[in-house]
C-alpha cells in the first residue's frame, strides 16, 4: 500500500498487481478504502478503480463478504463519469443483483436513491446550469443510470414499505427528468421499459399507485414517442399501447394478471423469418425516418436583448470572461433601491466597478429586514449515497451486524429453447449457436494446465490460452515449480535462471537477446509466477497435434558445490489439433451445398467418436435443456462455428453442425506442416441424446485427410469429456 503512492508509474503498477494477487477477504474492505482514498488525490484514478473492480469480481465475488457495502462502493465509483470503467461498474451492479437475492432490497433502494437524486438535481437546474447537470452534475455515469433503471424495473417487488410511494417515486425518476431524453438510446429504452414493468407490477403489489404511475406515463411517454431514435420511439409506443389496452377502471383481478406478461419466456424466431415479410410499396429503407436535427452552434446563437446594453457588450463579456455572471444574480435579487442610492446603483450596474469590503457589506438589501421577512436560502440536497450509508449502518446496528449472503456463482444461462415451439420455428428450423463470451472462454482455457516437463529438480506447466487470428498470435502461459519429493531430488540444491529455448522456426515476442524465454530469472524458491509466451502462428499449417519441441535450461548448484552447473534438457509443449482452426460462419443451406459440391474431393475422409456419460439424478429434459450450451462451449474452445437443428422436444436427439477453416499458407520451416487445399473445410456432425441419468454424444468429422479427421475428432471428444466430467465441468 505504501508503494501505491510512489510517483514512479512502473513501481505503482507492480504494487497494484501484487495487491490484486495477495488480498484476502479479511483485508478486502480496508484495502478498497485505501485505494479509494488514493484515487481521489491522484491525477488519473483509473488504475486504482480498475484494481478495485478486478479484486471484487474475482472468482464470482469471492472476496466480497458484505454485498450491500460493495454496492455502495460501485455507486461511489460510478460518480467518475469519465472513467474507462463505467461499463464494468454498471455490469457488476446488475450482476450482483442477479446473483445475490438477499441484497436485492438494498440494491433496489440504492438504485432508486441514485435515480431520484439525479432527477432532483436536474429539476433544480435551469438555463446553463441545466447543461451542467446533464453533463456531469448528476455525478453518475450514463451506464450506471441504465443499470439502476434495469434493477428498479426487474426487482420492483423488493421495494421497502411504503411500496406505493416507492413506485411513484421510481416512475418519476425514470420518465420526468429532461436529462433522460438526452441519454443514449439504449439507456432511454431501459428507463421506458422499467417504468412499464413498474406499472404492470404495481397492479399486483401496490394497487393504490397504479393511477399515479399511469398518469405519469401518459404525460411523459409522448415525448419519447417523438424521439428521432427508432428504438426509443418504438418502445414508448408499445408502452402506450399497453396502457390503452389495460384501461383505467379495469377489474383489479384482470389488471393484476397483466403482471405475468413479462414473466413468460419469449419464443424464438427463425433467423430467416424476416426475409418472408414482403416489403411494402413506397417504403424506402435508405430514406431516414426523421429529418436530421441541426445543432445550432453556440458561436452563432442569438444574444438576448438587454435595454441597458444596446450594443450587447454585456453578453459578449459574459460569454468570454464570465464577469457579468457573478454580477447578474445579486443585481436581480436586490429590490428596487431608494431614491438616495441612485449613484450606488449606477456604480453597481457598471461591469468595471469593483466593490469595496464596506460597500459589499452595506449593499445587501435584505440585511436590514426582520428575520421573519427574510427568505431562507434553499438547503443543498443531501448526498443520496450518504443517506444510504446511514440507512445501512442503522440496519446493521438494529440487526446485529452484516448479513450472510448466498451467492449464485454458476453462470446464469437461458434455456436452450422455449418449451413451446413457435409457428416459425418448427422441427426443421435452425439456430446459430451463440459462442461463449471472451471472458468465459478465457476462464475455461485457464483451467487446462498440463505438465510439459518434470525431472528430479524442476517441473514445468503450460496452458494454451487466447489466439488472435488477425495478428496471427497464440498466447501460452508457462510456470515452473521446484521439485523436492521426487526420487533423486536434493532439497539443498539451488535452481536458478530457468529459461526456455523454442525450436527453430518458432518466434515469440518475449525472447531475450539470447533467444530465450525467461521462466524464473533468479533463484526458484517454490513456484514461479505465470509467464506469457506469445507465439507467431504463421508456421503452423496442418490441423494435427503438434509437439513443440524446445529446450529447458537452468543452473543447478548442488549442496557443497562451489560452482553451479548448467542443465539443458528437452521439453515438449503439446498443441492440440484444433488450436489453429478458425470458425467458418455458414448457414445450413451453405453447408449442404458445400458438402454436395466437394463430397468426393474435400470431405471423403471421416472419423467418428462415441461417448456415453453417466449423470445420476438428472432428468432427461433437464439434460436436454443444457445440451445446447454444452456444445456451444465445446465449439468455442475448439474454434468451430456451430448451428443447431432445433427439435420440438428437447428430450429427443439433438443435432448440431460445426464448421471450421484450416490455416492457410504456402510453406513452413517446421517439419510435417503442409497446408490443406484453400477451399477445404472441416465439417463436424454432433448428435446428442439425453436420457434419464445419462447422455450419449456422437461426433463425426469430415475433411480431406483421414489423419486430420481422426485428430480433430479425438480433440472434440476430449473437450466434451472435460466439460461434462473433467476440469471444465460446471457444477449444477
């Protein structure tokens, strides 16, 4: 923590990285407080705030014990409206509300407090002050406004009593402020739809607030309907149609049943369904829906007329120097002066007159008024965050300490398909498999460490990580550890200067002048930190398993020896056959056409793998709902593009097509590396059959070479095994 205050940027960054690694739940809160203090005094606070967010989100918030406190921290960070972490703060705020059900009442109250505080601040601003409020006076980043709106709308049932007042306050904060209509279109639609959820939910939870929420929506939604953003206008129109359908005076029971409109899952629509809709005559999609708004430049804005300033010098000086801005408010607030103060008024109206302390003291016209006649200055609104801190402290004092929260640390996924098929998505419809996010893929890849060398003194591990196809780079993480319990090991020996020499023809960005990648520069005590090696992928042309044969070097000083001896031993890093594949997006028709045209020349070799997994206690329908996500993760890890033929009944067999493109190139310095034909594709048919307590998967791979089909099929089968019952298994 002392090193974080260093002026040296390198020392500060290293200290933050170490702090991110060694912090524990016991000291997490104190560490966050220190980092927040440093961030407020630093010229650039993004590195401090980024460290807080990384620590908080690590392992699904494993360091966070008090989630209400952490939500306050996120709200505090969100006041840095220009921070590069604004989107991450908003995402964590919503993610915690989803994963931690016990903190939702506080999350909803905090979100409403932030929205209501911003609305009050915006309502207080007029003229130029309003622009300040809209731009930054809210002290709340735009992504956080959208996150608060979503939390309020999604979990409105968690409002504290009196719920009727909370519903009305939330509807006002979402629709009434003018600054909402200046936000990004996505944020505006979040506010509109959250207000609609409040209206539908109020009929069931707070019937007394339905009328006022309806009135607010009818008053403010037309302004959103007139928006030039199509999404905003469409969402506001839909909300107004719902209000018209759910008429005022409707039977309360029928009105309460409308709350279930947003609880039913949406049915899927075939990707090509829009193509079947005929284009109406006279509709030109290239023509803008609304004329472009011309933003008037401030330099050419008309200046207000002022009888006391016929040459408009006052407005000019006000814009350029700001001299009259401070003079105008006292002059307007001062009542008409007496006849004996004519000279004083003339002086005060001059922009070049400098008041003396005595004149300033005697110039207050309200000073001589009685106390009951003076108008009290409005008090500044209280900080909503401070109010929420006080509320939390009071709740903790009354409840005997921090609450214990249950956290849903598994990934929250939508069902693979709707329980009832839509008319446009029948048995023959297909759907593109949504690939896992980069974050999820990185987390899964980070679990696949493998031993690439082990002797009586040292053991080295490797992990194949992210690949950048555009830059033709592959990242491999390496680390080494001292061996003390193997046969022939010497605990008294000293191992140092561990490095890796890659084979000829393979280049890495991290090599030094001697062509070595350093794994441990000094003495290897126990385990070295992770070291990244970024390899160029251009020499790897064949989609087969490749053993990257390198040389491991280190110095060994045995007990009693005066000089260290140099050790050089072979080391091999195994690169799977799918490492260098690239997803090839194709529709089902395109795949069928490709197979028909190239069956005899590019797809005449195939290999099959069959697997059967035991899943005791799992029902067939439950397994069927998870099968799509399982295949999508396997396709993402093996660099395939996937499409699924959706079946009406998920408990029956499901079929998937996976397509990938092999690397291209002319020649490689590595042995055995020969590119496949330019038009070659690797096509895989994956069939899954869920059963009660078990699941069968069959993988058939087609390509132009038998060894390629066999190697790729074996890698896909191994990945499925890891996902279902190995290191990549997600706990159910």
